């Protein structure tokens, strides 16, 4: 049998025929009758050879392989370690733990009101911090389990917003939220300070989520993943659905004092409450955001002014990412055009606030 890759063989050349006139007519000797059969040992060519192993099955002809997400192995180890650490605390318990831990930071000349919606936790795999933050926010905008993280990743890849889960455009994040979550998305430009500050705080007080891009500190000693000023070299996303306001006076209608933390007040669930007067922008240490992000199960407590300043630092693409040989989707104008001084306010589709 000729291999398809082998060149064709030349036909054999027949030997020259002996002329009939020169043919010898020599009788053959008679065969000896009844000779016993001789048993020959099998030649090496006749020895049994084990059959070759079967070929691997062909790859499937339908569908596409899922995109490779860098950092999956490292993130999986982190997830397993966190899962072994114990059950994830509920929002109320986690926030109270955080406030007790940082109670010395709060000004004693103010009374404090806490507004905080329940957010689940999810640890990111690879550079998916923005999509994980959007998934957490989505639990306040749609029924639980309505949209999976896998669905958000799939739509983002199909629309060309991301290559591996990264999101470097607030505008693209807004379009993704509207399509995948069916919510209202408002892109905030001009930073978190004036004239946007009161609008942002009223949005969170109303119970709606805020998505914030910011440069993350890599090695903060408290593992708080808090905002810093690194020009976007560690661009990260968080979702905030809680705010702690320091006020001169708590409105009399609809608030109760915390039994464990004197001076801290909560709106009474199911009871109408009067919105408080927002602290003035020039009043330091009077507003804190409660946020979650994809590298911790727990809430973080961040000074609002620190988040505002950090959000304005998103100007440059990370040199280490630019040199790692991987593909990222970065909008025209770079990180500055896509993230700097921007945030995303999300509301349910039927919300009027």
C-alpha cells in the first residue's frame, strides 16, 4: 500500500526473455512423495505486531472554544482559600464589623447615617473586575439569578468591548449594562466632585448602585484594595451601594440609633424617612463610600474625597500590560478617554429617580 505522501514507484522492468531456440529442455526430478511437513520458525516479518493505538477523536465541528482568561489558576487558588476561611458574612454583619474596626476615623462632632443596600460577593477570575462589579450591581437591578457573569462576558466579547474580561471604557460598560441587564445607565463625566457630587450621593441614598473605575493600590497593608494615585497603572473597578454621611442633625422622621454603635443611625425599613442634608463638599471626613470589588468577599470603607481624586488619576495604560504580549481592548484616546473622571450610575428600568 502506498502512502499518499510517498512518490509513485516505477513499474518493474521485466527480465530479458531467453530465445526459444536457446531454451533448455531439462526435465525436473520427481518430487519425493510423503515428505513430512517442515515447521519453520516464523520470520521476523511474520511475528505478531501489536496494533497501533487508536487515533484521538476529531475536534467538534460546531461552536467556538471559550476565550482564555488569564489569571484563572491564581484566582481559583484565592477563591478556594477564601472559601475555606468560613462563610461569607451578610451585608449587615460585614458592614457593622467594618464600622467597629474604623470607628476612630469618624468625627465625634458629627452624627452618622448609614444607607446600604445588600450586595453579594464574587471573586474575579483574571482581569474581570469591571464585569464582576457589574454583576454585583445587577442583583439590585434585576431578579436574583437573572443574568450570569458568563452571560456578561459573552455579550462583552461579542460586542467587541473586551478581549479577556477587561473593561477600559465606561461608555461601553453602560451599553453592556443596558443590553444585558435591561436597566438605565447614566455615564457620569467630569469627576465625582462638583457639580456631580450631590447627584452621586442622592443616587446611592436612593439604593441604586454606582460603578467606579479607579487606580488600585497593589500592596496596601490592610488589603483594602483602596483607591490611590497611580495614573491608571492598576486600573480597577468597584461597585458602591452604600454611603456613610456625617451630619449635624439627624432628621426626626424614619431613623433609629444603632444599639451597638452610639451616634450611628439607620433608616427604619418600610418607614418613610426624610432625606438628610448632604454634608458640604469642603467638610473633610464627612462622607464615606461602602464598596465591593472582585478581590475580596468583604466591604471596603473609602473616604469619598480619596475616591474622587483617584478617579481623576486614570490617565495611562499600564506599561506592564502593554508589554505582556496579550490583547486588550482600549478605546481611542486610551485610558484617559475611556475611564478618567467617569463613573456609571445604574437604575432599574422603571425607576424615576
